[in-house]
C-alpha cells in the first residue's frame, strides 16, 4: 500500500508538472495599501489574467506553483523548479522601498530534497510548506511528502519543524490557513481535500472537506469560499480548470462552479491562491512550450460576481 501511494504521488506530481503537454470576496483581512512597490511594483490586473512579474518571478523554462505573500505584502514566497529537478522555495523582501534579489529559502537546510507550496500565516509569524524526498531519483524511496513549518525570529526564520499532527500520517501537500487558524490541505493518499481545526496551534483531528472534487484547495480567510483545481470532466482533453465552492448558510459547500473561460483557458490552470488583501487570485498556467508554467494573477472580482449570482438563485 505504501508503494502504491508513492507511485500515485509520483503520477499526480507528474500530472501537476505536465498537466498541459496538450495546450491548454472581496475580503478586508488586510488594510495594507497598494503602493508602487506592492506586488514587486507590478501593475495590478483587472478581469483578464496577466503573467505576474515576467522575467522576475515568472521565468520561462521552469514550473512555477504555489505563491504566498506576507500580510503586509512586503514579502513574497513561491516555489519553482526546472524539468526533472525537485522544487525549491524562493523569496524576496521589500526593504527601503526596494525588493531584494530573489533567493532560495532552503528552510530544511538539505534535510529534504524538495520544498514547495509556501504559505505565510495571517499574522506573518509562520510559514507552512511541503517538504519531500526526491521525486526525480529512486522511486522505491518513500516520497515522505509532509507539511513542515518555520517560525519567524527577529531577522530570520527558525529551523524547519515537521508538523506533529495526524495530518502527516499520509502523503500530503499544499497547506493553507483560514484566518482562525484552521489548516486546509490536499491528502494525496486519499486523493481528497482535508482540513484540521486549530486547537491552540495544534491539529489533533482531521476531517474531509465535503466537496464533489478538487485538489490544491485554497481557503478564503473567512472560510466563505474555497478555490480548487480539477480536471474538467466535460473537456475531452481533461485539462485542469479552477473552480470555486461557496459556503452555504447551513455550513455545507455549494456545487463546484467553474471560473469560466476568462480564467480557464485552453491550457491547464492549477494551484490557486488568494492574496492577503483579498484582491487577487493567483494560479499557475501551463502555457509554455513543453507544458511548463508561469504564475498568473487576476482580480477576485470574478469570484465576487459569481458569489452574487449564486446566492441570487
């Protein structure tokens, strides 16, 4: 069973990396001002997705997946890797109105081969991320894909710590938090989304997120919506699209709603995330030659409009 789970993890990671060899609430959780330096000085997009920071963050020739900003929008963390290489987390900080040179974070200091999918918590004091053994070498080795974290120190981050929780009983990744600290993540072993309620910064129990389908889920700060990616069953080429679920009044999740052809293209879209100010949706689009991906961003007004239309019914 363990080998089967590892094989599945490799296959899903391969799909995640090569998903497109074929072409394919508004929240007030942060009052950080939009300045010319915010978002690496990039002009904010409207309703049409645009490549984020081309040549700076979005660089041709590699896979880019999983991006997160500090609550004050003065730090950026993201993961990327070239084909047939394990991913790394990269970062840059806004210091004296200038963004620092992008560098590798190397949170585990070589203990793990790959690090990806960073998420900065709402208070900015912790970064959750996924760490794993190499996906590119001996497939008989357990991937050991688990959730880790680092705590903020005065001018740096602590040593990486593997999360002590039933969350890590399985192969897992792509973790992120709601504002109350509840942790949402993808469970590869079970091929489903799960979450764990925050109990004084501990996660003693896990529960399945009761949705129809979707992985790489990202929860909104107030848990009123959840964005995921999933293969479109109506698409013969089965490319990955981004969907949104809205929280019903009874606490259940709505039917999945496709974000439409403004966001979803003839390429694959994966790994959605929402910025701390609630204004932008980020995702990866596999539109480079060879199925490589870039980061795209778009206004979350598209989600707000879908929410308004949904609850009018």
